[in-house]
């Protein structure tokens, strides 16, 4: 009898606890749209693109130089293998091929080093300029969620279906752009 009373009491306590728990309130946010419509973030992205443009132009010039070396090397190689050419012409062409191969290797090494340095600079710029803005966006999501009594916010692109009423993207964008105006 004591066991039955204990089981019934435990069942009532568990049931009461489950009833007392409220269902979590969920919201969704379109992260890409937030970042696209966040004016300060887009200005920072444009600034980074502007600083990377000269580097990309230099890389393009280096690639064109490498392509020119390859073209000259093919021409010299054709001459070196030409059966109608004199032995002297073949030897000179082969020497040019060897010299161009060394030059090509050096230019490729320089290009790779330049690319690595450029990539490091771009990553540094992104970390310094974009990371704080992304943190502000997360804070804005948190602010909107708290204001609306939302317990959980999911990225819209990670959700198969969500009612439009759960969407908080516009409110987040409004907060971010209002901070900019201040």
C-alpha cells in the first residue's frame, strides 16, 4: 500500500512539473538578409573589397607574366625539337627553355607567396572589421528575442518550415541600422 501511495505521489509530482513547464517560444532570423541589409556591415565589406582590389590586380599581372613565360617556353621548345633547325639553333633554344623553366618556377613561387600574404591580410581585415559587426548582429538578435519573449532563435536557412509570425529579421535589421544612425 505504501508503494502504491509513493508511486501515485511521484506520478502527480512529475505530471504537475510537466504541466507547469511552458512550451519554448521559437523565432527565426534570416542571417544572410540581416547582414545584407545591415548598412555598416555592407560598408565594411565594401571597404575590404576596395583594399583587396589592388592586390587582385597585382595577382592578375603576375599570372599574365607567368602565362607569357609559358608561351615563350613552348615556342623555344618547339624550336629545340625542330628537325630542320641547325644544331646551334637547337642548343640555343634548349638553353632558353631551361632558363625559362627556372624563371617560371621563381615566378610561381613569388605568386604563391604573394597570394598567401594577400589572403592573410584579407582575413585579418575581415576579423578586425567584420567580426565585431557580426557580434553586434548577434546582440541585436538577442535583444529582439528578449523583447518578444522568445526562448530560442534559429537561422531561417536551417529550418525546413516556420510560420511567418516567427520571423524576427526585420526587427533585428531595424535595431542594427538604428544603432548606426545614433
